[in-house]
C-alpha cells in the first residue's frame, strides 16, 4: 500500500477533511447523570463489581 505524501504546512485540506473539521467545530453539550451506591467503598459486593 502506498502512503500519501505529507502536505506542506498551511496547504489547504482536501474537501472532505474540511467538511469534517466544520462539523467538529460545532459546540455540543453532554448531560451526565451518575447514581452512586450508598457506602460503595465499604461494600465488598460493590467493590467486586467494580473490579476492586
């Protein structure tokens, strides 16, 4: 398989790469909800479940 030559610094990106960069530039938000088991650090069953 032939490897592509590196582009010089400042060379324009191919069309598809520019499109992906434009999509990645949009801001996104993520809501994350975490439920924590009560006293999980002292519960052997919970610790085993988490790999400790």
